[in-house]
C-alpha cells in the first residue's frame, strides 16, 4: 500500500467506517462529526499552549485528519478535489499582516 496516496488514505478510512458500521450507528452524522473535530482541535491547541511534544501534536493532528477524511465520506464529497480547488482560489489572494501575523483571506469589508 502506498502510504503517500490520498486514495489509499480514503479507502482506509472507509474500511474503518465499515468495520464499525458508522453509517448505521450515528458515526456519519455531520453535527456529531463537527463536535468531534472541535474536540480534536482543542487537543491540538492544548499541545501548542501547554508545550507538549511534537509526537503528541502529530497524533492529535492525525486524529483531526482522520475525522476530516471521514467527514468527506459521510457528506459524500471529494475532499481531494475540494482541496485543489481551494488552493487555486487562495493562491490568487494577497496576504496582509494583521497584528504582526500574516493572513491570506478575502478580507471582506476590510480596507486593503
């Protein structure tokens, strides 16, 4: 198995969903998945703010990625395609320094 393949990652998550019958047990409910992603983002935040190891940060980030891939399965959209479309869109944007940090946003309603 090519561990650098998006397709293989997605197939592995689909197998995990099938193994635990997510579809019939609430595991593909989108509101539930959002709550799980918020929880994982909180754990990532704790890694950074509490100075936890890169290993722990990597594990929590992987949890979030797994949930994101699973959400694409649950909501039936192509996350790979969405990623590339979004990258094309944001690569057209200009960056702006806000409070000393770079932002690349649409900056709606903000003087440029």
